[in-house]
């Protein structure tokens, strides 16, 4: 997927995740055109991944177009923490959702939504 913006996009997004992001924006985004990927303190391993619908794009954000209309954005601090991470969307017997494969994580929890 091509990257634009001043900053190099720090993460990779699979085709399944890209399609799931676009679907979520169309169905639930209420006119919002972007999803922000960020890291917050918390979770069972120290930090947790966060996905939010977002209208505001800041000058220092990393920006990745998902298609001609929608974007994925990451702030620089979160980008440093998840650089090299691949986001996938998986479906299975235990449900479906976004999966983060972070090569920088020293420890992850069983749910796959937090790391240290």
C-alpha cells in the first residue's frame, strides 16, 4: 500500500485489515474519513493498542491512504512504539477482530491487545 505524508508510515496493514477499516468507516464512522492507530498506557502488559475514528489530522501525523476517500493515521510517539507492526484482520471460532503483530514487543498478553 502506498504511503503519503511528510513522515514515513511506521506500520504495515494487510489487505484484510485495510478492507475492514474501510468497511468500519463506511458503516460506523458517521462521516469520519480517518481511523487513528495509537498506543495508550494500560492493558495487562503495560501498553494497549487503540483504534479510534478521527476527524483531526495533525501536522506531524503519519498518514496512509486506505483508498481515495479514507485514511489511517498514527501520531509520532505511537508510531515509534509500534514501528514495524503489521495489523491484520482475522476471523475465527473465537470471533473476529484486528490483530497486531509487533516485533518490538518484549511481552504480550493472551488477548493480543496489549504489550510491553
